[in-house]
C-alpha cells in the first residue's frame, strides 16, 4: 500500500492544538458525539475516504478501557488498532507497522471538516518531493497549520521516517504532539510545507473542536449546508455570511493565542 490514512483517537493529544480543551470533550468522548445522525468517528472516516489517493484507513487508539467500546462505532470496513505503546507517537508508529504502507496521512479526531481535496494535494506534493520525510501545510506567518485551530488539514509522513522518529526523538513533549517530532528536528528529517489556500490564511476561522461552543457551531454549519459533498470553500462562505459566528471564532482563537 502506498498511502494509508490513520485517524488518531487519543486523550493524551490536546484537542485543537494550543487550546485549553474541555475535559468533557476528550477525544474518547468526542468520538461518540452524533454529527448528521452518525458518530463523529464514522463521519470522519467516511469523509477521508473521499480522498482519491488514499488507499486505506485505520483508526488507532490506546489499548485502554475507555476506548474499547468505541470500536463498535467504527464502520466494519475500517480496521481499528488498539495500541499498548506509551505515547501517541509510539502508538501511531505501532499502527503503521501493523498496517504497512509507504506513507501515512495522520488525521486528528478534532478535525471533522478535514478536506479530502486538501488531503489529495498533500499526497501529490509528497509524490513530487520524493526526498521528503514530512509534508504539511503552513500559514503565511510560518505557523504549521497542524498547530492552528483551522482544523481542515492533515499531515503526510513517510513510514520509515515515522519509525525513525519513534526510535530517535527522545522528548516526551514532542512524542505527545507528534507533528513537532518532525518539525523540530531538521537534522533528522526533510520537511516540505505547503502554503494554505489564501482564503484560509486568517485568524477568524476555527473548525477544530475543543469545547462545546466549537461543537455547536459545527452542528450549525452542517445543518445549514447539509452533509453531502461538504467542501471547505462552502464552509468558509457560510462563516463569511455570518459575522457573529466569525467574531466568536476570532475571539476564541485570540484566547488561545
């Protein structure tokens, strides 16, 4: 297999990077919330499956009691890997070994609007830069999109580089962030960053889910647009047409800046 998407459900990873997450919305609980009558985890894997260049999807979770019941919410055609490894980075590497592929696309649970077209662009860029270990998106100021609250982006990681990071990156902080295990080690990994589309390069968009206000706005967007072929351009248009929502998103982003 060339490109495997891995959805990570892990309470050790902070929701909406940089934010203070609501303890009632830990990933193990967020995964069960209903979006368009389906559990969020089902919604997300179906959305990822729309990416043309993804050849398989796996869900990885810690092998702990609060996660085991989630397996019944995952579509039967999507494998679920319960890992006993110590850190999120190690659990991701463990899943990649269990389901071998040349590369993986890591998708955090808190990004329900993760866009399949943006996933394909990530994979095309990786294909054109076959010397790279990690490909991600970045904002105009250089901030990795994976560390923003926009919540539309995933990361491409070469499987051999993931294995190397798991062996050689000793910082526990990085092992609990995953992306910094590559971004903070230029001496170990070759990185390519793609500029986000210009209309997303702003501070008043927030589609990551870290608290109940995020969740309620997510539901309102899905209700307004419907669940079929939901594209990021449509999501941005509805936010632009709703100044109060846009202001609330901007305010929450400033709180975590």
